[in-house]
C-alpha cells in the first residue's frame, strides 16, 4: 500500500503557536467598528496573507480554542444593562449558575466569585451581566430570575460610564505591572440609541456568530440575504450604525479559563477590582484607572451599601494570581499619586464561569417572556 505524499500536516491550533499568537493579538480586540472585509483587515495588521488568517481562524474555531467569532455591539447603547450580584445559598449556587447560563438569553457573563477574606459583599457569590431590551423592566426581570433560582437578594449595578473596553488576552501576556497609556482613559456614555425596524433586522443578522464556512472573503453577503436587503444596503446601514457607535469590534473570543484540548490555558485568574473614591470624583478616577493596559473593562458602577459603597470597578485577567495583584497595586499607587483617595478597595476572584452574548432584541424578549410566562414586563423607562 503506497504512502500518500500529498497529505499535509495538521494546522496548528494552540494559542502558543507563533502565527496563531500573532493573529490573535490583533483579532481579539484590534479591529474596531464595522469592517467590510474583516479577515483582510486582520491580515493587513499581522502582515500575513488572508488565506493564512482564514485557515488558522477556522482551525482554532473547529478545535474550540476560539469559542466564537462575531461582530460585537456596544450593547450598553442598545439595551439597558447592568452587572448583577446575586445572594444565593451555597446549596443552590450551582443550579442557579446553570439556570442563568442555559435558560436566560439576556444574561451574558455568568461567574461564581469569591474573596480572599470575609468582606462586605462576599456573600454575593453569583455575578451576571444582564441586558434587558428597550421598553422592558430590569427590576421585573431580576425578580423573575430570583424566583427561579431561589436568590435571597440581588443588587443591580448599571454602568454610568465606561473607561476601558477590550479583551486582548494574548497581547496582555507578559505585560508589566503599571503599564499604562500617556493619555487618560476614554469616557464612554451609556445613552440608549433608538433604531428603526430595518436597522434592528440588519443588526440581528450582523451580530450572529460566524460558522466555520462563513470565515471567508466577502463574509457579509450571506448576512445581507438573511436580512432581506442587498449587500450594498447592508453595508450602508452597518457603516451608519458604526458611525453612531452602536457597533463595537470584530472579534475572536478565546476560552478565558477552560483549558484547550492540549491543556493550554489563555488565562487562569479573573479579578473584579472594586474601589470607593470620593463622591464626585468617579469620572476622574475612572480616567486614571482606564489608562492601565492590563484592564479589559473599567466602569463607574454604584455598589451600594451591600458592597461598601464602591463606585469604580475594573476587570483584569492573568495566569498568575500574585502578578494580577501586582497590577492592582500599581493601579492603587497611580491613584494615590494622582491625589485620588482610595476610601475602600477589594478584589472578587472569578471561579466557575460561562460567557455568552446577551440577547438585546425586543422581539426576542417578547417571545421569551411569552414562552416562560412572564407578564407585565413593559416599562416606561430603563428600570
């Protein structure tokens, strides 16, 4: 029996592969806004051919190293959203986690968190991000979820401002504590943008995850067909939404904590930093915190008495706990040097976690509410 000399070696799928690392350093969070040819844009930034980029992304997606590829949205501008902390008895924690992951399409990040010592808020172990589409009540939604999972209480913490928003786990590897930009962090508002029925239709097609065969040149043609419009109209509306800052970035999402098939982890520790700064200085503090490159998210949120009245929060990831704490210490020192008093601070560590996009479509919400028997969810405002 002859040997097949034409067979090629398997395409590397590990993050540590130099070509894959080069691609991911760009594709995680460097392609901002709507791009007509996103894979060509990644190729341009990495100085690789588009064929190589497509081959590697397809292979990593198939292997589960990349968990999804999609056009992200600035969901805070499309649906009222919040970080929600849930107080759930220990014997109900896992079932509550599973419910949020499997049965609530409007909950995104679902994380079980802990603190290194008993602190204000440490009894709140389950944390979720939540988006409730325009016209519906977040309070009613949370009350419904609490009844389903047996939560004793919950704290809704909307983002009043954003100061940092990006992922980039690969490019953050080996980053030195204190690494920061010369410019202050951006201040992003969370004002809700009204969309037409056509815009919602195109946006719904735009944000869907990419299947393996959709990773190719001219990837939006099929989405235009899905939305029932010409490709030119699809691109025109998408560009308009991007100009209105409704569109986030084109992104590849890696598993945060789960090991790959070969046992490789992109990150191991997920830290939610809490600070309380003097009232009235939240934006000033957020801009200084937002300078720090290690942070994937930073925002002004009101923790209330349950969390010692913290008002600025941020998220950092890393593979070494002590190094993550060194990054936190560098941020604390920077705040002190900027004459911004830290009145209280804490770290909530992430454990079990699942991450999925939050549904934001009012049409989908109405259908879900009917399916689960949730009535009287309409709200005149964002609450």
